[in-house]
């Protein structure tokens, strides 16, 4: 009772909000009210608060966490800081999207979006750029000459009307408060906060006016969530917000110790996505595309089961229809028809269109055995240093830098066989080569037969009810 009285005593009326008081309240572990959170968010866009105060509040949230209720209020406040997209009435019930928490070699969105469109889903994907070692979908697509990502809501609607899907950047009117917080989170060490991550993701996705959302929550060495427990907490947080906002959602917990697919880098990942759109490509990439698409089709009630949905996505890939839809999307997003044709012609060399660094370095296995590990984080860090990533939002990147693996975990490799090719511009250092050599682990006593490929999917969670969990760090 004493604690309850103490909390109620520091609740402030709407007229007496002082930002420093809100910081102190969260610093001391108390829950912020809906009105207090709204005041915090409106202060971001009205420039009524300094960056150091915003940083202090973010650090208080990082250290003390937020309840599920607070996180929902924060998400709604960020949504209301801007505008939501509006779609024709006949599209209602068929608008879906996907979000990944980020990884290495993660090109799932590129084949999944057009495959979903083939299956009758309207997909207005608002995506992001790379920051640090994690690749950005927009950067990958911008390795295609002419590809544009900046469109207003009317232009997006036009592309959606014509094609059924688009992949674009966040506009100034979509959750502008999130842009302010994201930039300051990056420089204040508060990026790894579950409530801040959750509210950032869902505020933008909810502004798409979605019916359903599939979430790919990754964990492992090369993910924000380094353990499954963290990934589970993040997934529950995301699903809880979706439930409260009326968005049907499912979360797949997937592993991110090893790169997804065989390619790491912007243009080489686009090439791999094109291969997947041709019904080929790495098995682990195709698995996630089909499973995530299958879940989304099922929760949109377009199929009787997840398996039926997965089969529809697989057919869209194998038949070439998804590749055709991808080509349809490229042209209204700025790609010249002849470039789109060359890129999307089965059997054509994608690097007739895509940039690729001119110098190559090949590395070879130092012993026979089964590959037990390829450290995704080590590969990503080398790519970042070579110029494939950025440290700050405005930094330029080199789309032609890339890594192409010739083996995967579980495969047998012979001594002196090539396991990786690095595409660079003469700036690959000896220390970076050493880092790459240490990234692969080979078991000499593992036999000579390839092991079965393990599924990337660790768990699947659904938003069936409201979640009242406490969301910590």
C-alpha cells in the first residue's frame, strides 16, 4: 500500500509536466502514464526538449525498462506524431508485411514481397538502411541502377495499385518521432532496449495500416538478441503491441550465428535474391521465404493452413511468377525497363547490371573435415570495414563489396578447397584475412558425409491474446 501511495503521489497532471521530472520518474523505476509518454513524444517533434534530455530519458528506459502498457502507449504516441497510410476500401483484409530484426545475408524481403503479391497480398513495405554491420534492405536494392526508395503516400498507392507491392523508405510523415529517437539511440548506447526496439518497429509498421504482420526475430552471434531468451522477450513484446493495435501477427524465432544464404554484401545479396526468385538459391533462404510467407497467407485467411501457404509461395518462386512481379516492381521504382529485363531474365548474369568490386581474394580450407561454424559476425565486420556498411546515417557505402561462400555449415570440405571469395577494391588487409580465416571451424573427425541441413526456425509465436508482461532491458 505504501508503494502504491508513493507512486500515485508523483503522478503529474497534464498541465505540470516538466521533462526533467519525467526523466527522474523513469530513472527511479516508476511507470510513466499515457499522458506523460504522450508529452515525451510530442516534445521530440516540437523541439521543446534538448538532445541531452532525450538521451537521459532513453538511458533511463534502457536501464529500468518499460511495462507492456508503457510500450503500447509509446508506440501509439509515435504513430500519432505523423500520418498513417490510407488504402482503398477493397484492399482491407489483404494488406500484409514482414519485418526482420536484422542479420547477415538476410535477403528474405526481396523474394518474399513479390511472392506475396503474386498470392494476392498487398505489401507496402517500409524498410530501412544499414547501420553498423547489419545490412539494410534499401541499400541492397539501391545497388540496382536507378532504383528509388523515396515516394510519398500517393505515389506508393499508385505503385501498389499497379503492381501490388513496393519496398520504400520511411517518409517524413511516417512516425517522425521515431526518426528523432532512432538517431539519438544510436549515439547514446541505447539501441539494445526491447521496449525502444519494439515501439520503433511497430509504430512504423502500424502506420502502413496493416491487417497482418510476420516477424522474423533473429538470435545468435550476429543478432541484437544474442540469446534465445532475449529473442523470446522481444518477440513477445512485438506481438503484445500488435495484439493491442488489432494487427494479426506471428513471430518466427530464427538463428543468426551463420550467414543466411551464401552471400554477404549489397549487390551479391541481390544476386542471391534473384536466384531465389528463379526457384533456386540456398535452401535456408528459401525455407524462410516460404515459411514466413506461408504464415502470413494463413493469418490473412488466404489459405487453409500454413503448409498450403508455404506451398503457394514456393510455387510463385518455382514458376517464375515472383520474378516477374519483382520486375514489375522495379520499373515504377525508377529502374529502366532494359535494366529490369537483364536482371530478371532467367539464366542471365546479374552482374551485367549489378556493381561488383574488381579485385578478388580467395581463401582455402587448411584441413579436411565437416564445417561446423562460419561466424556471421566476423564476416559482417570485415565487410563493414571494407566499405559495405556505414557508421553514421549519412555515410556512403560501396554496393560492390561482397563475400561469396562456397560451403555451408554441415558440409564436408577437402583441404585446399576454396571456401570463400572476397570482392574488394584492394583494401583487404592481412588482419582482415586472419579474421576471415578464424571465422570458419572445421572438424577433422566429423566424417566425410555432408550433414542434414538444420532448419533456421527455432520457435513460432502467435499474438492470440493481450500480453501483460513486463518488458525489461
